[in-house]
C-alpha cells in the first residue's frame, strides 16, 4: 500500500516559530515568579501569554506533521500533546523554580519515545514524526504550566495542590478546593487541546495561508485565557483576576478581528468560482 505524501510549505520557517514559541513561553512563565518577588498576584497574566506562545508554535507543528497525508490525525495529535505534556508538567512542579525547564526536558524525552514508537513500532513511517511528537509534548507541558500559573499564580506543586485559609488566627491548609483537587486542571487540559487542534483544522484546504492560521491560533489561545481568567477568581484576589480577564478579552478581540480580516482576504479569491456542474442525466 502506498500513501501520497504532500508537505504544505511557505510562510515563516518552522524552526523560527519553534525558537520564538519556546523562548517566549519560558520567559512569560518565569515572569509569573514576580508574584513571589513582589508578594502580589498582578503578574499571573504572563502565564497565559506563555501558554499562547506555545499554542501558536504548536499550530504550526501540527501543520508540519499532518501535511504528510494524515489530516485526520489532527485531533489525536493534540490529545497526544496534552496527554504526554501533563505527565511532564506534573512531575516538573516538584522542582520549584526549575519547573519550566525541567518540564521541557521531561516532555522532550517522553515525546521522543512516543514518536519512536509511532514511527518504528506502529510503522507510520512519517519523516517528521519523532521531531513533531517531541515538540508537541513540550508544547503540551508549557501550555498547561502557563495556564496553571495564570489560574493560581504559581507553577509549583504546592501552589497547584493546596489552598490556605485562616480561622481565629489558625492557618488551615486544604487540598479538596485546590486547582488539582477540584480538577480544574482537567478543564485547562481540554482548553489547551482544543486551542492547539483547531487552527490548522479550520484553515486547511486549497486556500490555506500560514498567517491566517497563526492569527487563529492566537485567537484560540486568548479565548482559552478568558476561560482560565474566569476560573482564577476562585484562587486569586478579585482585582488580580479582573485585570487578567480584561487583558485576555482585549487580546482576544484584537486577534479575532485580525483573523476575520484575513478570512475575508482569502475568501475574495473564491468569489468568481463557479458551482460544480452535475453530469447530465443525474
């Protein structure tokens, strides 16, 4: 059996997007540590921005992988990214300030193993499989860590798994109402998974353009940020969560308008197209 393989090319080189996404995501996630330095929660929005950087990179990674004739693999690629990424992310939260870097290393190892199994055990034989699945695992880990930091103000295990309260001067530590205790992490999982899958799926076809796909990826990321900001009201101060929500809405509105503009641009090329005529007698 033979499979026709076609690679969609053009636009910004993938390596440039990968470097920008990786560096941008790490820098933004580390900026959330300013919450600890300043004893405030005003910097949580940087976690969401870090997740969006990873998701934009991820949309192009899915394009590279699924351009090899496996378009139906877009949803599974997204779920594989987040499924492997969540393992690396949760393990990395035990390493304190080193957590984002450790998450990248662990995710790369897990992704490389999964890519090898897919290509050499399942015999998918896709030239970019190992690299793409490795990237997807790293993207999944960074997007989850970024959204988690945005929701809670922290990317370490204690901050994600516990909540603190006081009564009559006695400090109480609880687990049931924490970010992981009430399974908000599961909601974040699917927000990131949908945001990474949708852009290429929605823009593929003869009118595919990279800039339109990347703007859609940013729009999907900021839309997910809005949902995370709403959930953050349960963990952050009202003021900090409100600022995070406002910034998310503004960025979503801007990227949505840019995507609509580019959609109109690309749709204009099809205005003169004619309907497909049915054969006579049918």
